[in-house]
C-alpha cells in the first residue's frame, strides 16, 4: 500500500491529476519527486475525511504522549485542530457549487487563527473566550505551528498541555470546533 502525504505546490493543479483548482488532495509515493510530477495519483479530501483525520491524529497524539514521544504528540495534536478547522471550512462548500477561489487558496495554510476566520468562527470564538478556561486553552492551542514537527525539544509538560487544551471534554478547543463541523 502506498504511503500518502499532503500535497502542496505552487499550483493547485500542478500534479496533473485533473483536480479542480484548489482542491485538497493527498498524493501517494508516486508523487515523491514533488508536486510537478505528472504521474501523481491523488484523492480529493472532503469534509468527512478531514473529520476522520482530525480524530485519528488526536488518537495518535494520545498514544505518542503515553509513550513519551513528546514532539510527535505535540505536532499531531495541533494537526488535529488544523484538520478540524478545515472540516468546518469544507462544510461551507455545497455539493456541486464551485468554491470561491480566494477561500480555496487561503485555506492552504496551517495558521490556526486564519483557519478560524476562514471557517467563519471568529464571532463564536470571541463568545467562547468569555469562558476563562476555554480562553486559557485557546491561548495554548493558537500558538501551535506546523513547524513544530521539526522541534526536537518539546517537553512532556508542553505536549501534555497542548493535548489537554485540545481534548478537554469541558472547554476544550476540539469539542468546540466539532460543534461547528
């Protein structure tokens, strides 16, 4: 079975797989030479896929945290939030509608605050932040970046704090996002 990875590139249609401009997609190892490889096999990712990946990455983070793999746990917990927010964004695109190009282009980001805005959750976030516990959790989560995957010095406390801020049943960031996806 081929491994998959997120496909990023300067042109959304660069892999030549015939996707609509800006479609989210995963590419198999056939695309190992980069997004310009015309032999790319890819799959469009929809809202349900983002929801599933979000749940899976949070479960992966929990396993890594329990096994003292703090850097991986930290990265994957944050990635779970990114996928959840992208599920919210995808929920705004109706079947058979051609999505707004700016929304599609802007969605290719890992910036959680920007994804909140694109998902239309800014006002709801402001309301949630009136809850002090949620505000503390969001303050931890919003600082996550995709570059954390390169950090080798993530401590147990930092990884645990992020995971807890995301997964807490009461006032956790992910349960809040799930209400909107």
